[in-house]
């Protein structure tokens, strides 16, 4: 018999890392199971804890697994509830861990995943559920159908966090790994900061590559306590419903260099090329963009300039720039006095970035597509 198990929201700043709690549960569980899955959901969900990864797995077990899970929940996971720690690095409000675990005899409706990756959702009805707010992410993870998956190999440390630079270089160059390093400064992107027990998380476009890369990295790291390869919805773009096409009618550059377009679209100063393109936009320009809406404002995650025209006075056949003779009266050459009725030359303005621009690698969402 097959069932679906989900877990979320066990983490707080100093511990409870959801991936490790889930790994330990799988180490202990007395049944066979499928490949573990890590899903990222709507980043603006209210009350979400610091990390936003939810976990799920298919279990091959009978009803006897229910009392086992119940006991494991009470002993190992429930004690994490309510843990909170203050952050010196972030002004964001920290919510206490509010773990949730779900178990379903049948995989929940796929629709629930799509709602949870694109917006706020209520608890899923049905199945067996333990705990609080984390039940939402747990059920949503179970509902994911693995459309456009990528993989992430995660290893947990026993002591110091250190991965040899030479090994990271090899893994970075492997066909199929992605976002291992920031190409601008060569800084590694695989290791988290702070107290989190993760040694590294290496992302790849195939299971095999994630597995190979993980083994290489472990050989070049301080000791790890274990590792797993998760199937993930990272880089799927699932959080974005569609591309929006707009014309610039209003543009403000606000404090800190953030750009607000048409009072609706915001490009934060940290968003690298996205912000650069928005700074460059002029009234009348056309652009396509993708982004997440929050509180009526769309946070731009990708932008492409589709049209930007510039109007200049024509150059006369003698090589001199012509001048207006007054409103609606055409232009005249100040030198040879030639006259033209059409007072403007329209040409294309070349954007500093052609095609889609995305934020810098370290500022991208886990869900963001690799290229647009
Ligand atoms: Zn002339």
C-alpha cells in the first residue's frame, strides 16, 4: 500500500532545519519509501518560518505506520514547536516554528499545490494531520506532481562547515549542476550561512548529476552526518502564472534606488540587471515582465524590453541637424534652409541588456527558472 507523508515548518533560526528533521525521520521509519521531495512554496505566505522548504515522500506501508508516526511526532517533532530566536541579521519578523505533518492514503489534489505555490491557502481537508501551520506546506508538498523537477543533494554537518574550494570548482564545472557559484565574484552559493546544520546543498538538472556532485563534495568537506538527494520544484518557475506586457506611463525612482513603474511594478535596488533595466526605461517604452504580486505590488523577477523608441530631429542632406519651425510646422535646416514636413526621426533605443534580465544569482528565488 502506498501513502503520502509531508512535513513543514519545523525550523527556527537556531535549529529545527526541516530537511534534517525529515532526513532523521526517514532514517528511523520502519518501511520502504520513494525518493524524498523538497518543494518551495509561495514566498509571501503569512507566518512562514525562516526557511520555506517543505518536504514529502511516498511511503510503502500499511496502517501500522500511523501509530509509529504518531509516536515519532510526539517524541521528536512536537518539541520543536514554539521555538523562536531573535535575529541580528534580519529585520523581518521571526515566527515561532509551528510544525505540521500530514499523511494521505491518496496523493492530495494537484490543484492544492498550484494554489500554494502561487498564493495563500487554507488547510487541506482530509488525511491525517498533526500540528499547526506547517500542515499547509506539508500537504502542498504531497500534492506536487513533479512537473519540471530539478534535484538537490543536501549533506548535514557534524561540526564545522567547510567545503574545499578546489572541489567546488570541479562541481561547478560539471555538466548539469547550477548556481554553485556566483559568476561575478566566484563566491560559493552552495553553503548556507549561520547556525543551520546544512553543510551544502548542490542543485542539478538530473538525479545522477546531483548524486555525483554530492559524493564529490562530501569527499572534499569536513565530516558530514548524512546526505540525501531530493527531487525539487526549484527552478521550475511554478510560482509565476504568466508574462505581463506593459507600457511605461509613470516611473518613480524611490529611496534606495528602487524603481516603481506605473505605481504597480517594483524593481528593488538589489535586483541587479532587473533594476538596471528599470532605471533605463522611459515613458512610452514597452516591456514584458514576470513577478509575484504582494499587497497590490508586483515584485519584478524578470524583465525584457520589447520596444523603446527615441525621437530626434532629422539630419539634413547637408549633414546638419534640422530645427523645428514651430508646433506642427515641420523642420528647417539652419544652414541650407531645406524644409521637411515630417519633423521627427523615430529610431530604436538599444537597451543595456538584450533579452530577459534576472536578478543576480544570489538574489534569485529558489523557484526562479534558470533562464527565461
Ligand atoms: Zn541642410
